[in-house]
C-alpha cells in the first residue's frame, strides 16, 4: 500500500510495548510481572452469570438495544454517589459520560483538548497508555520533576511559567502507574492552586484509587476543584472486570458536551448490556465487600513481592513498597539497561515492562515496572528469584 495515503498522525502511533509483551506472557510457563492485569480468579463470575440471565429475561429488549451517548442513567447515578462516598468528589449525573474503558476517555481528552504544539504536563514517569493516546494529536510533552509525594510544586510552577500554550496537567495521584506512588494532600492542594493561577485543566486519572492496602483513603483532586478545572477519569476495569470495558469521564458540563460529540463519531455509545450488567451488580451485590476481597488478596501479593525483592535483589537495586494499586517500581544501577535485562529474564521465563517508555521525553533505561496482582504468592517469589538471577548475569 502507498504510505502517502496515511494521515500524518499515524506516524506518531506506535505499538504498545506492554500489549506486545503480553503476547509472550500468555505462555503458561512464563511468570509475568508485565501487564496491569487483575486476578481473574477474583472476577465475580457466578454473580455476573446469574444477574446477566435475569437482565436478559426481564429487560433484554432494552439491554440489547441502542442507548444514549451519555450512558445508562442509573449507572451514572451510582457513579456519582460512589465518587462522593469514596473520594469526596462531586459530579452530578449530567457531568458524567460513560466511555468504553478509560483508555477511550484518554483518547477523547486528546481529541477535544489538544492542538498541535500545546503543552501537556506529565509526571516523570507517567502512564504509557496516556502518552500513546495523546501523542497523535501533536502535543509538546513537558515532564515535571516528581518525587514520592507527586509533582514538585516549584518544578510545576516553573514549567507553567515558561509554557507558551499550556493545555492540561495529566496526573495519576493514587498508586500511580508505573511507580505506585501516591500524592500527598499538600501536593494535591498545591496543584489546584497552580491550575487556577495559570488557567490550566487537570486530567485526574484514577483507576486504582479504591485498591488501598494501608492508610486512609485520600480525597480526589477533583474534590478540591471549585472552578471546573478537573477532568476526572474512572473505570471498573480494576475493581470489577476489564473485559466489560466500562469507564467514565466526570467534568464540567461544557466539556461533557464536547466529549459527547466526539463519542457520537467514535462508537455512538458504550455497550448497553455491559452498562446494565454493572449497574445491576452494584445495585444487587456487595460491591464494597468485593473490593475488600481484592484488597486482602492484593495486599498479600504486594507483601510477597516486597519480601522477595528484599531477599533476592542485589543491594544496589532500589524499589518501593506502594500503599495500594498494582505496581512497584525498580531502579537499577545506571549501567544496566532494562531492555537488555528483559532479554535475559525472558530466557528464564519471567517478564516485566522496561521503564523507559513511561518517560514522555527523557527515558531512564535503568528502570522497570513490576505488576504483582496477577500471580499467586508462590509464583511471585519464583519470578523474583529468576529476575534477580538475570540481574546478576548482567553485572
């Protein structure tokens, strides 16, 4: 095919390194720390089967039909209530739109907000899926220095002051992907002060916030928003099941109107039956109890990977112990390239994601992300032993 037929933006779209790596990890002999996959044995299969049968019998005529672009109203009502209950974040029903997973929401953010050359401010490192979603729209990525508490306010202020066309600040304040870090309340407040000062939107991505294993739940950045600066992205992929592809955007009504327009051009609406299934599950089953089960299991797996790294990793490998979420972050001595380490690891049937692709501008090749939610404790230890052996082979 003649490449001249392609739009210029296609040059900015690259295959996801994580998705490509997951093809390898489907082999049963591979212990995978690669994907951000929930534990499939914790999916509420029986409950969903029973509720789905009831839904088809009682309301199949509605569940199998087209629906509104904004989404199934009863589900949006439940999302509104849950955002207030869990994260103190207020969004009325008409300020919420259902999306086909939060990845679609990221694409819509890029489509609605980014003009070529606009500055998009991101944590360093940040979520690879967001980088890939925004890149085709031609932004100028600005990495903001980040530590264990989140973006450093002075660094963000300096970056905003220098910017020519600042558009939005993208953050994952709770158990960030890839690092597992959580922003302090002080940093969240400082962010909102700067967003208001410079008139810049904040895109708050919160897929992991309910998966807290210790400490108190923190208020969402959106809970501190009094002027409509925050676009909040949520999803049921990590708390219920990713295969249903149900996420949402909560934002000012003027923004929601634009997101509705682009969704109409993308897929008309998110799966009606999936929305109704999740709505029925939240209404009839113990959703809080289900999340508590996730927390208990994932806490044990988080503890297992931390103990194994303490026991087997070389002393010059640095890693964190996240308070929640699905990931831990590893920094190796500068002489080790994580991409080379991955080759050695795959030879030992263990996989992870190198950290370099998570940096929008200045990749650090000696970093890597480990997921701990998808493997039982005994396999986690086996995988860390293999990974440590691969590290030693490169020293």
